[in-house]
C-alpha cells in the first residue's frame, strides 16, 4: 500500500507531457493568427495615416503643458501593436516551417490552452517569455 501511494505521489510530480496539435486545432489557431494580424494591420495603418494628417507638434514646444499629453501613450501603444504583429508573423512562419506549437526553449509541445490565449507564443510556461 505504501508503495502505491509513493508511486502516485511521484507520478503527480512528474512533468506533464503535452501532445502535438491536431490538424484541426492547428488550422483554428492559424485562422486566429491571420485574423489578428489583419486587425493589427488595420490599426497600424490608421495610426500611420493619422500621424500624416494630424501634426505631431501642436505648439512650438511639445513638452509644455498641454502640448501633446497623449503623445507618449500613442507611441507606446503603436510600438506594442507593431511588436505583436511581428510575433504573429513569426508564429505564421513557424506554422509554415512545421515547428509551430513547440517551445523554442525546451522543445516540448506548448499546451493548446496557452496557444488559445496567446497563439503567437513561442515558449511554454516553464521556459517563460525570455527563456
């Protein structure tokens, strides 16, 4: 009886292995990536058009109070959207290469649940965002 309990505890602590993505799930994630990329492209295009139409310098001194209070925020949002767009492009390239769904850190399959939340993920939770 003790042996069974010990074995159960050891198995419970063993790292969980995840399975490769099925073709259906891969197509679902690819469609999500393509749709999100299109949405980001529209947003980035609108941002770039607005920059051309609306002068960035509202006063002679933008650092003066009321000059451009949301300028830094706009740039940060734009940079974040650009970074996500680039990550999605990289994920679509991994799909084309046949390496999508595998962690670039440890080589294990990335759980489907993580890919649903962040389909551009290139690392598993254990390896983290920076490895």
